[in-house]
């Protein structure tokens, strides 16, 4: 088996699990390497004033445990304030560095059709996927071009998914990972219900119990040498 390197660029500490927790588990259980790089530190994720000063530390420790439950050891958060997750020099360089460090075959990132932090991450993923292959910014590592990039959904449904991935055998791991975020039990209970409903819906489209949706990006056009064989 040729091991693949997989990189997930996530806006916040729980986005990767909410979006593609089942897919991540399928990769790790098959022996592939999955790296998750997140940006926002969930400093706005408190529903009670008394939790404001402790929510960042709590969410980070829970995120580490959640990703370990999916078999992810390479997990990094850049500890950026949630509302500061935007397109700028710092975040762009973080994305390029992640791609050059991990050398992924596949990148997973947000889709444009969500609120501004996720929208920004979608743009950052595509642009850095492209520029990481340029011979520039030498301090960020040697150029690397991933083979493919796939968008995922967190809140808004993906329009016209290109792939529905059967996660029937890994959905339980996804729910177990989500349960690690236990500092807001009422909120996460609601999220778990929505997650299952969405996974069941996508599963029904392909005749399985649970599935997750992806949309392949063609931000970098595919090279076709022989259309009779490759199209």
C-alpha cells in the first residue's frame, strides 16, 4: 500500500470533525497519514460569561482528544481569535507552510458558501494550494503541489457534491470524537443530532446508512494529454 498524506485546513477546532470526521477515520484506519491544521481557537465559543476566560484552553484540550479518537496525531491550532480568521498575510503563509510541511496528496478545506470565517478559509485553501507549488517564499519550505483539493461543508449544504463517501463503518468514531467537546453539552447534543440527520440524508442518496459530502475543486485545472483515455 502506498501511504497517502492528507491535510485538512480547518477554520476552527471542531470543524474538521463536524465536516469529515468519518472520512478522516477511514484514512487513518487504512494506515494513511492525516494532518489537521486549524486556525480559530474558539474564544467566542462560550454561552456563559463565567466561561469566557477558560473556553480557549478547554476547547483546545478537547480538540486534541477528539482528533486522537479519529487516529490523528498531527494536530495544530494557530490560536487565532475566532473573529480574526480572515484572509491576510499571516494566515496565507500558515496555509502554504502547512502544505509544504505535510506534502499532502490531498487537501480538504471549507467551501465558499458559509459565514465569513469559513468563506475566508475556502479562499485561503485554494490560493495556497496553488501558490505552495511556486518557487517562492523559501522560508516556508520547498515547493509542493497537492494532487487534489476537496471542499467540505460544516453548516451550509454543499451545492451539487461531486463525491458522497460511505462512512457507515466510521460514523461511530465521528460521534465519539464530537463527544469530547463536552464543555457545552446542550450545544453539542444539538450538533450531534444535526450531524446524524445529514449523514443519513447523504447515505440515502447512495444506498448506505451514513455518508459525507465533498466537492472537488478545479481551481487548478487538470492537465489532460489524451482526452480519449482521461476524460
